[in-house]
C-alpha cells in the first residue's frame, strides 16, 4: 500500500513515480474532493508545519489537513493534484509550497486555505521528496534521481539545477539550512554542502555508505545526519568530519526536531522516538505507536508534540516521555 511504500525504508530509496494514486479515469472533480470528510487518524501524512496559528499537514492523494485550534480539530482541504504530497514549507503565514509524487508542485497565498498547481515540465513523472524555504522568496525542492529545483519568486516558477555533477542520480532525501550554508543528505551515503545558497555543491566524505533520510541543525552548532537501520552521525564542522552515535536500534529514522527546551527528538518507522538531552550525543529510545511509522514532527507553542505519519496525526504529551 501507499503507507508501506512511503514510510518503509523505500520512502527515499524508491518512492514510486507511478501507480499509487488515482488514474485520470477515476480522478474526482475538485467539487467531489472538497466534500470528502477526512479523519485525521486515517490518512497517510508525510510533513507537517505550523505558521502563525495554523497547523498544516500534507499527505496522500494531494490532500492537506489544517487545524486552527492547536491540533484539537482538523479539516481536510484538497489541492489541485491527486498525487501523494511529501514535503511542505512556508515563507510566512500566507505563502507556502508543497511538493510530491509525479513532479507535483502546489503553492498557497492564503495560509493553506486554497492551493494552485505550478506546472514544472522538467520535473517529469518523478517524485519530489521535500521542499525547503531558504530565505526571502528563495525555495528549493528536491527528490528522486537527483531532482533539484530552485525558485527565487516564492514558488511561482522553478529552475532545474545540477547538483555535484551532470550524471548525479541519487535520491535526495532532505536539504537543511545550517547558518549561512546548506547541507544535503541523500541515498548511497551521499552528503554535500553549499555555501552559496545552492548554486554550487561540494561533496563531503560520508562516514557510511547507507542511505540518509534526514538531517537536523542543532542550536549548539552541531549537525545530525540520520537514516537507514538506526544510523545517526554528528558533525561539529558543518559536515567535514562525523562521529557515529550509537542508538541501540536498527529501525530507520525519518525526521528530527530540536524542542524549545533543547531536547533533540528523532522519529522513524514502527513508532520509534529517540530522545536526547545532550544535543544528540546520546539517545534514549521510546515507542509511541508500535508498528506505525512517523514521517515528521512539530512542537506546538506552549508544549505538546504532533507526529505525522502512517496513522495521520498523533499527539504526544511530553510528560509521557518523562514517565517512561
């Protein structure tokens, strides 16, 4: 199913380009999609973000979920695409971009209430796996087979950019902002850094050759890169050198976040939560929902954590972790 394909180890290794969503013949009209009553615990969600007072999550079949009351209630809103949306980023409370399978790009200018499709012919049928807001009107989107696109007008138009070399074809899992630099993590042990906003990239020496699914910039200046089979690595020099962090698990990590109180949290397949009180130098493992994978997480202002994943939105009271 969609959940298994996207949240298993294959999420970034072999995100399907075709076939997991509706065909043109069965594609519902916008009016039909608008009245679908989505349950927030019955939809595959792959990214989540809060801007101002609204929380937005994106996922299967081009749907978004929005909450204006801190995650207590959710409303399903369609976008013009019917392919799975994998990534979401906002410039401010109004302007945001989401990307996904089948080269899908959509953008909003009203905080996610309505979305318009942006046709990017160069993306073809391949899957985009994420989007990052760099600064101002600058966004970058990335994905399967070395796909990398740059937008300087807040997502209205996109230009294909070559990463590392003309024949680079690794699936790019995530690109994060680290100070004035960008760090790229991808499959096959691929790491790269850009110091000029993504115009040029320098390959970094990877501490292992497996796939990275995500990265996190920590407030102490360190960077974590993580992925397949519980692998986590920490760098103090923007990725030039790395130290392996023992996690005690072979479950893959998919996403990470540093909470307001300084704790670092990584989440992954099978309901895995890894918590660190020392900036990612060591982790304690928890399981929130056995067997159900998490793809992304966010912290609500005032406390409380929301996970997005195979079972839609999963709330977590931080007190639960302290009681483990």
